């Protein structure tokens, strides 16, 4: 795997995982680590910690739950988008309320995924949003 990281054009997309459910985060970590083009940069259990870790670790993408302690996902996404416009932001939720999905999208999320669709769509959404953010930065 070290070769994959060091080969130009084949760098892994570093992902910060943010959820207050430790067991869910471990499942999500396994899902991300299973993808050759992705790797976990770190994990956070609330929005404030996520903002700090984005500054410290400089991941390319964040996968964040919308309902979290200390700072909710909508506010966290808005702050990350403001401070890091090239950051890929994927929001996950089990909440099907359209108003919530709209609020997260307006805050700057690249995609909103239902947790039960996560396994099927996460890799595609991260790589697509990451490519779009890179293209926009050029």
C-alpha cells in the first residue's frame, strides 16, 4: 500500500470520518479501508473535533453524520466549506427529512447519503466530489 500512496497520480484520498457512534465509525473505517483509492486520515466524535482535525490532518474528504453533539453536521459543514472550499464533504444520515437534506446541501455538502445506502454509494460519491473539487481549484 505504501507504493500506492507514493506513486504520482495514484494517491489515496484521505478521509476524515465523523460520527458519535463508535461502532458505526469502525464499520465505516472498514468500508473506506476496503477501497484501494481511499484511506482513513482520522476520526472525530463531534463537529468541533472534526473542525480541529481538518486543520491538523488536512484530509481531502470528510464523511460526517448530520446529528452530532457539540456542533451539528449542518453548522460543521458550513464552517468547513467556508474555510476549506476544496474539501470534499459527504454527509450521512438516517433521517429522511427533505428539509434536513436541503439544509445540509445549502451549507455546502457535496452529497447527502442515507446511512442504509452508504456501502453502495460512498466510494463513488467521494471520488466524484473529490475530482470535481480538484477541477474547480485549477
